[in-house]
C-alpha cells in the first residue's frame, strides 16, 4: 500500500476503535464511509455480475471471432432469461405502492423454487446423514466388530447418544417436564449449555482474531514496529 | 483542564507518536522485539495489575469499563513484541485434513473455494497460505474459485506470498498449468450445483478473462468427478455448509474445510458424520495446520496474542462475577440491617 492508503486505513481503523472511548464524530465519519462504500460496492457488483454478465450477455450475446475477425461460433441468445428479467422487474414494483402487490409473484417464485430445490439437500445433509452420524456402536469401533473400541471412543459414543436423546427430550413440549421426563430434559439443558458455551468461546476467539488483525495492521503495516 | 482539551492532547500525542514511528519505518528502522527479561516483566506486571483490580473489586471499588478495553488491547498488542511461541497439540480434525492432502498423488487436482472477504482474513488467510503451499510442495494442481466477490482477490494475495517463497519459486510453477484462479461467480449455492454439471458453464473465463478452453490444466476438467480433493475456506453464507450439501452429499466429493471460529462449531456436526474429512477451526486450526506443514505463518504468531487475550477475558469474567456476588451480598446485608 502507498503512504496515503496506509494512513487512510489507519485513520479509519482508529476511528472505529474510538467508539470504545465514546460515541464521537471521528467514529461517525468512519462508520458512514464504511456503510457507503459497502452499499456502493454491492450495487456495482450485483449490476455487473448479475444483470450485465448473466442477463444482458445472455440475451444479447456476441459472436466468438477468431483473430481474422471471422465468426467461429455464432451467438445463441437465451430468451428464457426474459422470464427472470420480468420477475426481477416485478420486484422493483414495490417502489410503486399501488401495484406493489405484484412483487409477491416474484417472491412466491423465489420461495417456491428455492424450497423445491433445497428440500432434498437439507433433508439429506442436515437430517438423514446427521441421524446416521448419531447411530453409533457404543463399545465397538464399527458395527459387527465386537467390543474393540478404545475407552475414549466408547465415552465419546455414549456422550453422543446421551446428548442427542436428552436434547430431543428437552425439545419435546407435548408432555410436561416433570419427574423422570423432566430430569432427562434437565440433562438435555446441560448439553445445550455446554454447546452454547463452546460456541461463545469460539465467538470470542473469532472476535479477538479480528482485533489481532487490525492491531497487526497498525503495528506492522502502518508503523513497522513489529516483524 | 477540560475534557475536550485532554482529548485534543491525546489525539495530538497519537499523531506525533505515529509520525515518529512511520518516519522511522520509512527510513529503514528495524522492528522491535522485547528481550526475554522484559517479556517476563510485562507478563508479571499484567498479572499483578489484574490481581490488584480483583482486590479493588473485592473492596467494592469497581473499575471503569474502558479499563477492560485497554487491558484487551495490551493483551493483544504486547505479545506481538515478545519472542515467545505457544506449545500446541494437533487436533484430530486438523491432522485428518493434512493426511487427506498427503494422500493425493502428484498431479491430482485440488479445488479451493475462497468464500470470504478481508474482514475474515486474520483467521482464514493463514489457512489459505499454508494449504496452497502444501499443495504446491506435493505437486498438486490447484484450481481456485470464489463464491464471494473478494474471495479470488484474497486467493491472489495468498498465491503471491506462497510463490515468493524460495522453495516454491524453485519449482517454477506456471499459471494455467500448475494453478489457476477462475475468479468469482455469483449465484451462491446454485454455482456449486451448476459445477456438478459443468465447470465451464459456470466459469466461461478465468479471473483474468482467459477462456476456459485456453487453460491447459482445465482441458480434462468437466465437473466434480475430475476433481480429487476440495477445500473450502468460508466465513458464512455461501460457504462450507452449502459445499457439504451439494458437492459432498450430492456429488460425493472428498472435502475439507477451513472456517472462522464463529462458524466452526456448526461444522463439527458434518465432521462427525464424515461429510467432511478435515476441519480447521479459527486461528487455532490455522496455527495447528502451520505446525503440521512446518510453515512459519501468521497463525502461529497470532496465537500468542489470542491466548493472552483469552486469559484477560477469563480474568475479567471472574472479576465481574466477584463484583456481582459482592454487590449481591452487600445488598443482602443492607436488607438485613434495615430489617433489624
């Protein structure tokens, strides 16, 4: 990065961090620049990557030419894209309150098509294979191999079994959580707590990583104080 | 002195400080490194001051929240000056990923999808660098793509760094023959689905606009069946979850993943169900992978700061709990006095 870019990046980084002291004009300027640039970037990106690259070049493609300018492959317009273009236009009708209801057709198409396309994927990856993953032999390394699992594997398998079962019991609300059923659900809560705790720990690590990245930028890239 | 005047003095001091060090850097000044004695001194001072804050809290004197921020900043910044490293044990999931790459024969094709942007770079860029380096060391062909617009740019940064290394540079790797960057393609998970049919349809040109058919290493690559291993670096949607759902479960692709720490817990379910055969979770995963690859990257360097900051966070969680219970006891005692 050149000198100006480095100082600008450092100015904006310190501006964002200054919020920790208190809300101030420096922070607000940095935040506004970030929001503005992000919005601008996405508008440009979506226009060129979707509207131009997919719709425009699909409907009005150019012939492939060789170096002599002769056509190697004639362009074949894909007029089916007009359906997508029309649905896209309908989405913009939300800006006209009187006929804004027509944008629901596009939404209906998106919801319906996405559901249809992804139902099987989710069912397979997030339900069936996950259920399969929890059906494990407790004391064997694999089904039908006898009692050959190490004690670590056995403990791990038992934890998976107990955790899955008690977790499911906790989310069963058709029966009041009392007596043995309630105690089982309570064990499920412990498993959930541990899960949330692990997620929180990972989140702290992730946020710290972002901070480390910025501090490394300030101390290394900007000021050259560290290697 | 008014608060405004103090603020102006603080900003002026930071500017002067920055200017001095910037001029020093530009004129060829070397980076600083604490001697070991200073390092131990700093660690001791940090520990003692935390103990002092704990004692103050027990005495009922609460510290200002900004003090916590300063401590976290110190905990992250100071270790970067220290000549210490952290001992780490390799997690099974990291070892699995490493083994999966080692199992690939020279010339095998590895697809790497860069599904992240600069904010996630501190965690994912070290993974990218060490993974690409390992692939090049093992003479694997690397195909790069991205479902996030800035992903392929991050890939280029990683490539540039790895290709500058002496051992890799000596291999004289050629763009289009040994590695290629296909660039970004919009469409999220539908791009992965489309790639199951034809890579060329989804990426008619590479990142530089070169036609797919003109890239020698892609001449025999039609779809996932021509890819030997797939690695996804992801920090959200679209990312590893979508790759598992389509590339792994639908097309049977062998795949490993590198994720930000926020996303990693979600991915362990896929790892346990053997939908993934390796996982790098956050900076910790990056550092472990660097150890396996014998690569001195930023993952290992950052881990000391990471651990220091965790210790400070844990210390303040404890101090916060002490403050909570002390205040509860105090109010309970006050209640007893009032009743008496």
